């Protein structure tokens, strides 16, 4: 069976989890929520520390949610998140979206947030997500589009950071501009055009607190996470260049007029 070939660009450094644990169903899966019913069985692919997974479990109190993660080390935090909320209808497992270890027609909803940009074969991943979804169910996917990220003001070094990130992510086998491709990947995976609803959503960071948080985690990620190691070991940047990129993030975060928006592509695919 197909297996993951890409390297997860970010890893699970504290600066990465700082971002991932901020995510909720409301700020990261709003396009899906109106489709949920109390008794649904949901598979949350690439669940990470489990904050979205736990939110989904609260929204289907008579159903079941499975959080699936390729990297087992983060699941302890996901289980702790569910336990802290007193959830009994959620559990977590290790698995590969390219070859899901579930029978056909198992889930009402299969959801993936910020996953397909990091996998080696996003079309195969969607085929598997479709296979394990019941007829009439939903495959729901949301991914950022890095080239469409925009910010103000044009702090020196920020554009260099983006060009470097794109190189590193693609060298790792992923596609950082996944957002704009989701609907096309869904068609190649076997969904008919009339079965796919494609939308867009954003994250926007503008207040002093938001700027400090967003710039701080990216500055730290740029020099301390798996991304930094991949950038250096892959010959894409020197430590000094990464340090300059981190300082550019810090300079942007200090701008009184700073504004940053992340564009996401979203698809709801009816099976």
C-alpha cells in the first residue's frame, strides 16, 4: 500500500505546538460545522495536539471521534486535552492517510486541517479519505496557501523568509500552496465537480497581542524547529540566514501598523 514519503516540515517543537494548540473548530473548521449532526462518527486526520479533535467531539455528543496522527509523540498531549475536557467519545490512533487502516464506509465525516500540504501524495490521501467515508458523508479539508499570505508593512527580510519556506517545504516533498489546489486534487481523487464545494477562509493577525504571538512563534520556529534543521541540512540556508529571517519576523511584529493574513482553501466533498 502507498506510504508517506514526505518529511513533515515543522515537526513538533514548542513553537509549532504553540500555534497548533491555538486552533479550534471555530477558527479552523467553521466551513464544516453546519454539516455536523449529534451522532456522527468522525475521523480527524493529522490531529496533532487534539484541540480541534476535542471540539469536534463536543459537537457530536452522541457520536464518536477518532484523532489520527502520523507522529505518535504528539498524541500524549492530544489525549491529555481530551481528558482535561472530560470527553469520553474521542480516542486517538497512529496511522498514515495514504493507507488508512479502516474498512470502507466507516465514518460520517473525514476531516483534515493543514495536512495535505505536508503529504507526499495528496490525491491518494483524498482517495483514502473518500474510501472510508460512508455514502452521503463528507470529506472536509482545509489548507493554507503560503504564496497567498500577505502582510503589511513590507519589512526587509520577510519576502526572503517566504521564498525560503517554499523551497524547504517542497524539498521535503510537500506543496505549501495546497490551498489553491484542493478542489483540483479532489477531482483527481474521484469526486465529481458537483460533489465539491470549494470556499476560502482566513486567519488575520492585527492587534499588538496577535502580532506578538504570531511573529514570536514564527521567529522561534525559524531558528529552533525541525524546519530550521531541514533548511540547514538541505543546503537551503545557513544558520546566519535563518537568524536574519527570525529578526525580520520580530521587526514585523514590532510594527504598530503590522497586519498579516493567511489565506486557506477549503473543500467539502460529498461522497
